[in-house]
C-alpha cells in the first residue's frame, strides 16, 4: 500500500489547526456571503426598483434552475470531476416533456419520464467516466453536443407551448403572502438533502477523500467508481427536473432551452468556494455564490447595464475566484514548507 501511493501527490487542508472562530469567519464561503450582503445593501440604496417584491420574485425564478443544478455539481467538482452537459440535459428534458405532453400523456407522467431521461443521460456520463475511464471534461463536452443535438433533432426549429394551465401557473406562483416563488420549496428540500449527504454522512466524507487523493481513497475501501457514477446520476436527474421547471416557467419546450447555462452553474460553484482541484467546498458557499451572481446581474440590469457587460463581469468573477484559490493554496504551501524547514533546522541544532 505504501509503495503504491508513495508517488501520488498528497493534498491536505490544515483548516482544523486554526481556532474555531477563524474556521467559521475567515473562509472563502464567509467572504462570499459578506460580499453578497454588501451587494444587496448597496443595490437597495443605489439601484431604482431593486427593493420591489417583483425584483425578488423574478430574481429567484431566473436563478432557480442554477440553484438546483449547482447542488449535484458541487459534489461532482469536490471529487475533481466536472459535468458540462447539464444545460443540454435541461434542454433534452424540456423537449421530452413537451413531446410527451403533446402526445396526450398526463403531465405528471410526462414530467416523471423527462426526469428519468435526465437520469439516463447522467448514467451515460457516469458509465463513460467510471467504467470506460475517460476524463469527465472530455466526456461531458462530447455529451453536451450529443444531448443538445438529440433535443434539437427531435423538435427542429419548432417549439411546443401548449401545457396544462394549472401546472404553468404553479411554476409561476409564489408562496402565499411572500414574493418567494414556489420552486424554492423543492429547492430547499433538495438543499437540505444534499447538505446532510455531503456534510454529515460517510458518503459525503468519501467525496472529500476522493477529491484529495483518489488512490488513497480507494485503498481505504471507498468504491471511487461507484461513488462518481452515483453523482453523475444525481446531476442528470436534477437537471431533468430543472428542465421540467424551465419549460413550465416559460411555457416553451425547445431544443435550445438553457443554452450556455452550464457556464453560469460552474462559475457560481467555483465562486462559492469549491476547489476546481477537488477536495474542498461547502454548499452554503455555493448557494451564496449563485445568489451573488444573480443579484449582481439583476442590479446591473436595473441600472441599465447591457447583458454583454454583465457577462464580462461574471467571467471576471470566475477568473478571480479560481486565481485567488490557486494563489492562497500556493501561499499556504510556501508557508508550510517554510515552517517545515524551520522545524528541521531547530531539530538539527538541538542534536
């Protein structure tokens, strides 16, 4: 065992060597939450109509699919993998629920089948990554095009817009007496489930172990392949559900629905403190990251900023989050190396 893992790079985080208050307050997740609070406070003061209940409603409606898919994406990236096909699965699920509803199936059955299609798409990704052994980046770039091509091929340039009014109204409805959309209820349930799974179960601890060193995780008894396969199925299923919601919200089933959404999801996950190199991240930071990008975009639109400029700002945030994480890791490694050398010299002097 020692010989097999001797050459593998071992990455560990020394967070628990710090006082508890520093572990809680001086983290990337806390920083993002603080920035979110500052952006909200500034927008309430300086941006016209930002304090309107309609702003809250439309903001949460728009980011709901991103919030949903960011949950399984967080788990995937923690294991040092990635899924770029999620937006294409949303589009495929949207097309499936439209075609099945148009064919006369009850909407509930059509929605369930569309979610199952998303799960099957996730299985395809999981099989190619864990059984065939291909890199998830290459696999999901390929399936991004594959699933989108199937979706567009099924409907062509047409769109299906005829859906049961009761379900469309439900997708647009708010929780009674609040400006909060009803979609936040299933999101809250899923967020709790994923948070418990990630932070309070052996399965969640295994994800961090895989992200830090998959060889060591395998030697400790973790079934790395099966664990990653499950995560891709989670991702496909939640993306399928997001596709059903997306379709009802806009009353529109098209093959190009959610085009480009995968970049917004990954940007929010990385901005929320999840390491692109795996082994680190927390769901509360990711949720704050999604809310930060959504709030910033909403405030800028209300201020009259064009979508192109908003995209540039989002891209800069993503680059800054990745660069800052790498810089902090580099500084921490240098500090650890310096401390190690100092201890070595002290021990040598004592001898």
